[in-house]
C-alpha cells in the first residue's frame, strides 16, 4: 500500500522540491502551506506520516505537534532551519519521531522518511505481537501496543513502545546505546542525533517513574548504557 504523507511547508520552492522527490519514491503526497490547511487535511484523511515545518505563517510547528499528539500517534518529522540542540531535544521530547535540519541532503532525508515509516509498518507491528510483558505494576500488551501502569492506560509513542519492550524483555541486562539503536531504529541508526536515545529514555522515565530524577526502573550504568530493574 502506498504511504500517504502530509507535507506542511510554506516555502513554495522547497515544498515543490520535497513533494517531487517523495512522489518519485512512490509516495502519495498531500500539501499544506499553513497550519490551518494542515488541520483541514488531517480532519478529512488519515496519513502515514506528517512532515512539519516549525515556523509557519499562522503558528508554530512545535505547538501543532503537541496538538496532534493529544489525539493521534501519527508519525511526525520536523523540518526546520534551526540546528540548536534545545530545539532538537524539544521537538523529540514533545512527540516528534525525527528532526531534520535544512538544508538537507536528499538521500539522508529519504532514508529518515523510510526509517520512520518502517517502524510503523504492519510487519514491524507483527514483530512485537508476542503477548504481554509484566514488571512490578506494569503490563505491556505487545499485540495492542498498549501499556498499563497500576491498571491505568499510559499513552506511548511507537518509539517509546519499542524502547520499553526492549527493556522489559531483558530485565537486569545492561543495554548499550548501540544495542538500543539497533532495536528501536534499525533502519536509521546512522543518521540519529547523539541525544536521541537519552531523550527517549527521559520521556519513558517521566511516564513510568515515581521520581524521574531518581529513576528506579530505568537505571543509567555510567559508560555502559541502561539497565531495566524489573
């Protein structure tokens, strides 16, 4: 099935170039040049991926991502000219699946688009359809990609789900950054920012730990990686 992508970018020349590149790859691309146009598109259709510029004429892409995340886990990649670490971490922290800075190389751009889509594919979901994992008040339903904490559902992004399933499947084992990348981002490891693993671990801690500043479940092993105390 052809993946449907919503491209939200107000620079007309760049928009047309990205659209042409994606269409040459066989994607079904829908266009929006403002947040209002993007909202209308999202209300009318389901998308496999949103490519979202951060600075748009009628608002901020970060705010729009937070708006989307309140009702949907549709994969989302930020497109922006800002390469500041704070912006990158913030974009991932609020639910972005990736963050691509302009100008970018087309091969790298396409690689990252394919990587995010593969992580959301039915085949990727079937890999995790193995029943449940249980650990001290947590139940991870793998087939449903759903987490319960003390009987209450806890929303997870696909990245958080894959990261948590890796931890819970390997209790007490020290997992290195490279091992985590190979499991969670198998198709895009070579283009990940150095902060990506740490940011997603922090997001998980905020959802799972009673005190994220002093984590009990996901423990940092200095110089080696992370350990799940399950």
